[in-house]
């Protein structure tokens, strides 16, 4: 589990660190962000450390609560801090990661890091398939597919927007599932065991809707994974998995032997 230690810094030290950022060189909230970022990147404030409270920042730095709140909120959105309602603000864990050459369940990945996974279902329905999706699945005259849109959270931070198309012939009961209790990936592995998968990864900027869903700025790059999975030679699902770049990374390894 992640360590939790109160950051050892008194008001005078906090004020000194803030004043070291040249007055007038940037807005006050940005100087607070720079202060916190420097302490984290230098290793003085470590993963799981509890930051001084907003009240301590306000009193020590002589700033408004709105200014301090904005700085901490933006750092939280960027994945550097983790804010827990009624408890405090903590240095976030390093980015979540996923194996580039394997297909895993995101809920298992999150739990393996000692964190809590939960999901929010945006939509789950049968809909008309476009020409491209229909052709990929080989649906022929039948042109409807199952589609689910689910947001996955690590603790209370959105780390993935999953937009998935599913071949109805291989996933009976898909629309009756509660994907807040288990993921679409888990259900599909039960009804159509995974045979092989394909990943295509690219860097993109999120749309306005995606910014709102993931709580990221329009300028924040995201990792987009296009995933296709097969079972017994049949294409089962086509998924678009969007991750905020500041909160997620992909890992891979290879052997030359």
C-alpha cells in the first residue's frame, strides 16, 4: 500500500519556498504550483506524503483560499496530487502503467498497485453499426452492434475512457451486465475467451467532451489505444481506450534471444 506521512514543513519554511519564486514572474497560483512541483520532483515530498492543509498554505503564504485551491486542484487534475474529500491532499503515486504487448483487465492493474478501481457507465446500448465497424466484424446484412462507454477511475481520478463495440453474436447478455461491478473485458473473457489481441497506440488531444469526462485541460496530451480482440478466430470487440498522458504510461519488454 502507499505510504502516508505528513510533510514536515513549518509556516516559515513554506513562506521562504514561495518567496524564492520571483514575485511578479508568474501568477500567485502558478508560483504555488511551481513550489509544490519542485518539492515532489526533488524527492523531498514523496509518494503518499500528506501536504500542508489549504489553511496552512493560506496563512503561511498570505494568499487567498481561492488561489491556493486553484493551484492544488490543477496539480490534482494533472495527476501529481491526490485529493481526498475531508481528509487532505497527498502526493500521488507514479503513473499507472499497462503492458504494451499484453491485454489486461484495467481493474486488475489498478488493484495490483494497491489502489481502488471503480467505474461509471456513460452508455450501454445496441446501435446501428457504421460501414467500417460492420465490415470489420463481418456482420453482413445485420448492421447492429453492442456499444458501451465506461469511465475507469483509480481511487477518484479518471484514468481511462473506454469506448467499446462488441459483436452481438459472441456476447449474449452484454447489455444486461452491470459494468460498475465488473469490466466489459472480464465479461467478454468469460463468454468468448481471448485468443489474441492487437494494440495500436497514438498521442492525441482530447475533444471537449473527453476533457469534461476525464477532467483534463484541452491542451493535455492523451494516450489513445485502439484495441481489437479475437476469440477462436472471430473478431469479438473493437475498443478505443483514452488515457490522460499525465496519469498513465505503457510499458514493454523484449528479448533478443
